[in-house]
């Protein structure tokens, strides 16, 4: 795959050294300098591109989770461009500490990324947004846009939640294996190997618990040697490279450590900032999502595309979404043998959900 050589790129301290040509269209990659807060002065990458002829009525905003970056949506975007019949705008950003954005300087959580995203939303004056959220992109994207809820017309949910994760059945303390739980991985895997872990886990497929640990270890060793899946090589290289600095690895690990209290809120100790409380951030979302976007509010369109081998896609979580946004009822598409990173496995289904919600047929 060809690599971009763009002399106009604003210098950042991302660890990603090679930018593939399909990361963003020529002339459509930008870096926004954050103006306020803990990340003031840092540069946040975003893609901003228009596809089709004419003035687009719809803006599709992709918000990634962890340990990904905006490149995880590459196949969804490609399918969307080839399938849509009306013009549309795409905006996809890399959070600080990910992809082509500046490195993290502290252990960031969703409320930090949401604040940065809100700045970008207002800077770009995004309107009539179809919001695509995955993983921690759920609380980040919803947390940002609920500050300006009138800007959103549709919501596409991909293996994420903004509600308290129920402790029944599959959880991040026993998934993908009780022997190797997701929430425990930051303590088991050295910072220097976190990128190889990310490049492996994003492409994991359902397997028996007893096989999983050996598979993870073997796959990580191969990636440390530079051996990647041929059809996923570029993506795996990027997911690995972005965590080749300890600062980014530690910030990514913090999000993983948060998974047992996802949606509940908690107090955690950040090494440089001291005690930090995520509870008000989640309470704001939970108190406002129905009022702003439910049937008695804007009554936005809602769809979900879910890989069922994942705690965030279990029935209890889906029901929480429906209780708050009942218009989701009847618009949930599930894939039983697909893992958490649904966008890497079912891009066509996600693109179809976007087209259906936005009437881009």
C-alpha cells in the first residue's frame, strides 16, 4: 500500500511513522490545536472529506475507542463511499494518544477525550450528524454531543454502552477468558508490548478459553517480530505503532482498567493529577440521553450493529439502550460469532445501517 508524503502536515509527536494512502483523502487530513483544558496546545488529527456531487445534507462522524484509532473505520468508509447515492461529509478523528494525534501526557479517560471532541465539534460547526460510536467512543461521542444535542440526527451503536455494565454473565472480568480477562491485561502485559497486544486483540475471533492465552502470546510474539496478517498488515502496524511510546501505552491501559466500572463512574488516581472522579460525566449522559434524543426529545434515528461475543453486546446492555432510546427497538442487528471489534469484521453491515438511517440510498 502506498504511503503518504505530505510536506504540509503539521508536525506532531505521534509514534506512527508511515501513513497509508487510505488514512484520509489527499488534502483532507487536518490537525486541530486544542485550546483549553489539560490538553491545551496539543494537536488532534481529524479527517474531513466530502463524497458525491452536490452539497451534502448529512455529516457522518466516526468516534473510535481503545486500543484503536480512526483507521479502524477504513473499510466502513470505503463501503459507504461506494454504496451511497447521495453526497455526504465524513469526519473522523484520532483522540489524543492515538493514531496521528499528539501523544498523551497523562492517563486519560473518556471525560478528557469528550472535552477535546466537543472543541472539535464546535470548531467545525458540525450539524445534522449521524454519530457512529464504538467501544469507549460511546461515552466519548455521546458525552461530547449531548452538550450540543441539537447537532445529532442519528446514532449508530457498535459494541458500546454509556450505562452501568451489568455484572451478570459475560463481563470484562471474565471476557475473553477467565484466565486472561480484558480488565486484567494492563497488569499482565508490559508497556513495551502493549502495541503488539492491541494489534492482536482487535482481530481476535471467538475461541475456547483454554486456547486463547496461548494464541494471544504466540500472536503477540509474531507481531513483535514484524509478522502481521497479510490482509490486515497495514492496520495492525498502525495499531501497534501508536503505542510504541510509554505515554500512549499507559493512557490506553487506563481505559482498559476502567472497563469493570464502565458507566458506573469511579474515582481513580492519576500519577500526576491525583484523584479523579468520572461519576459526574456518566451521570450527565444518563440523565440527559433520553430527554435530549428520546421520543419526547428530538426522537433521533437509532440503529445498532453488534458482535455478540462481547460484554457490551449482551442482552442486558441492549435493553438499557432500548429503555433510554426506545426507537432502537427493531433496529438491532446481531452477529453471534463476531467479537467486540465489529467494524473490523462487518463493515458492510455498518455501512448499510448508516445508509438506512440517513436515506443515502
